[in-house]
């Protein structure tokens, strides 16, 4: 199985105060991640994927409750957001096998996750459009990070180790697959999330959404069971 081709040029140009806040916040976090992790992309992925799995679950929860209150259809948003959260969690479970997190990184994860969850939950209640725009920009940065990770692997600075078994099962990768193959499908996932969340933000802003331009998502085995 080959990963879908990813358009690396996709970028939503900020328009209006909400978009500029979302973009500025994303760039601030990018600076922090670059400063803290430098080129340790495996460890960066572990910490950031614990955060990346939060928005989808928050959005699904709030939309679920809203639809219950209003007794209305969700237009497929809830399942899409829950799938996104699950997909990001599988990214985490994969990279844990590649780069074992240190105790310090585990403590960072605990602190950052709680702060980000509460902040994102509050933001989604105030402005769901801004929340989805932030996720769209997050995913743009994720596509960039995984592209740089691929460069590190291709140029020999990161070992192209065998793909973890969980990754081969989840993405239906053939035997003999490597870390490079994993990074390609993960990057394709992030491109898909990027376009979906920018699309949600556009829809909430009353802008047109071209679903034909949403990056395709790789195959996922949604029935995968983690080892006990």
C-alpha cells in the first residue's frame, strides 16, 4: 500500500482577526516545539500527538451535546472528529514504539495535555470557528514537521528502523515496511485533518467548502486491538 500524495503547498491565508489569532498562536507553539525538541522528531511526535488527539474529542463532545439539546442532525461532524481523535492516538501509539519517551517528557505531556484540554474546550465554546482554524494550522505545521522528518531519514541522520507492528496492522503496510513508510502515511493523515478542519472553519464562517480538494486519508484498520 502506498501513501496518498500530499500537496505541501496548501496554506489557508489568514483573513480577519480570528484567523490571525489562530495563526499567531500556532506559530508561537511551533517556536516552542522547535526550541525544545530541535530535530528529535520521534520525541517531538510523541509529545505533540498527545496534544493533537485532544481537539477532535473536544469538538465531538461539544457537538454531540449541542445536537442533543437542539435535537438536530450533526451533518457527520461528530464521527469525523472522533475518527480524527482516534487516528491521532494511533500516531502516538506508533511513535512510542519508535522513540521511547523519557520521564521528563511524560511529565511534560501530563501538564501540557491538561492545560491544552481546558483551554481548547473553553475556546470551542466561545468560537468553534477559531478552534477549527487553529487545528487546521496545527496540521499544516504537522505536515511540515513530518516532511522534515522524512528528510532526516533520507539523509541518514535518523535511522530508518523497521515499522512497528502496530503501524503495519493499522495502515495495512506490507512486511518489510520501515519508519519512512510510517511517516509517509502519518503525514497523509495530517494533511487530511488539515483540510477537514479548515473546511469546518470555512463552513462556520459562511465560506464555500470544496470537498473535492480535501486530501485523501490512508487506509486505517479501525478494528485494531492493542496488545494487553
